[in-house]
């Protein structure tokens, strides 16, 4: 059977995350350096996949891959000097870490920033949903997606043989906007050391045990983590947890509340819609009234004036407020992740949305 360009490309990009080479070296895909080490071991030692990816998840993955050249073209239009990898014949970058471990992968692109850039950096392209995009932009890649920095660090050392600035370019698949973050060389060096230490433990496991499929490394995650929920070896690793991992967590309130039938939920939805309509009408009236008062105040040439209301005398006045914006890109470039963690903190809240 003759292989088409698409077949060759698929074979290149769908290599296993971990495998043993002919000489017994454990080869890890650079894009998988942040994966669970037990999961990598399952894959390298040929365990049967127990929880294959769903069609939807494969579609998401393929859509993400297909959008990478779109981001690179957007960067070119924005003035970046981009050298994309030839996707039909990508250059393999591999880095040997000790006698028994190899990290390999394909760089998305090398790029020079417009105006101030002088030497090419590795450009690692990611596509993220709106929430993940926001998280990345606010926290920086080292905190939100450290594995992407580890991956780019491997490409940097594999390509240039030294630490250099790395560019993480990310597309928001919801809003279809893109942005980038530069990780300075000093922090790329640190990311590289962290990733090497992580993989070093897996390498040591290999050296001590050989490619034994029954002797497994420790788990890196627990059933609550999304990594386990999407793991192709979940049933092998955490038998009986697949159902639990797949189920949404039960809300504490939902446990104690009376059951709500579909009819009751529909009645509540209709009430909600009515309330929304009323609120909308009230808000429009309010905005009209405020507009009138603004014009009245302006006519008087005053910032503040008293006016008799229905029940009491009110003060009508213009209030100025200043909003402060944080340039997260600059902040992320200036501060290391630990310092940033003390400044930009996460606060998770939840609410019910009806859309
Ligand atoms: S189920 Fe979780 S802990 Fe087990 S191999 Fe997969 S990711 Fe690792």
C-alpha cells in the first residue's frame, strides 16, 4: 500500500507518547513530558488501552492541530518573522538525557519578534478554550500550563543547545483571538531542569526495573484530577474509578434539596424568563431616566445638584472612578511564577447560568 502525505504526517504526529527503542532506550514525546509517568509507563510497556478517546475528544484534538498554522500566519501578519516547521516533513528534535532516556518531538516554529527581536526563539503554539485561555493569560504559562513550557524548553535545548527566550502563542478557540507570552531564557533553563528532574525519576525506574510492565511507577494524579478522567489507562490503573471519574461531582446543596421534576424545572425556567424580561424593561427605564438627569445636570454646568424625589430629596451627581488595568503579559515576563503567585491569586466561584 502506498502511503500518502497525509498518512505520513499522521504517522509522525500520532507517535506514541512513550516507547522503547530498539536499543532499549525509553523515548518520550516532548509534548508528553508533563503526562502522568505511570501513564507513560503503561504506554511504553504495551498495556492495553482500557479507556480510548471518544470521537468528540479526537475531533477536538484534530481541530487544535489544524489551527496551529492559523496562529503562525496571524503572527506573521503581526510582524513576526516566523519559520514554520514543514508539517509534511517536520524536523525531529531529540535530546538524550542519560544512557536510557530520550526526549523527542517536532517544533511548531522558530520566530523573531517584531522590532525588538534579534535571535530566533522556539514558538510553541497552543489552542485553548475560553476559560483556559483566560487562565493562561492571567497566570502565565508556567503556572497555568507548565508542561507547555517544559516542552518548549526541550525544543530550545534540542535546537540551540542553550537556554533562550521561548514564545508561547495561544489561540482562544471561543473568541478566535490569539496572544503570546515570552518566557525569558533564565526561566526556560529552570523549566528544563524541572522537566529533567521529573523524567529523571522515570528514567531511574527504567534503569532499576528494566521494561517490566508489571512494576509500575507511582501515580502522579488522583481520580479527581482531569488527567485521570481522560487517561486511556484509567480502568487498568484505578479499577472501578471510571464511573466515579466520569460523573460530575454532586453538589452539596443538591444532596439535601427536594427532588425537582422536569415539569417543575420547566416552570422555574419560565418564571426565570419572565423575571428577565421584567428586569430588562426596568433597566431600560432606568437608563433613560439617568440619561435625562445627565443632560439636566450638564445644562446647569454643575457636577452635583439637589432634586426633590418621590419620598425624599436626592443628590444627583457625576461620579468619576478610575479603573486600573494590569498588563499581564509584561507582569509575567518580569516576575517568576512564585513571585507572581503571591500577587495574582486564584479565586474560584460558581454560579448557575441559564443561556
Ligand atoms: S489513571 Fe491517573 S494516575 Fe493512573 S496512569 Fe492514568 S493519569 Fe496516571
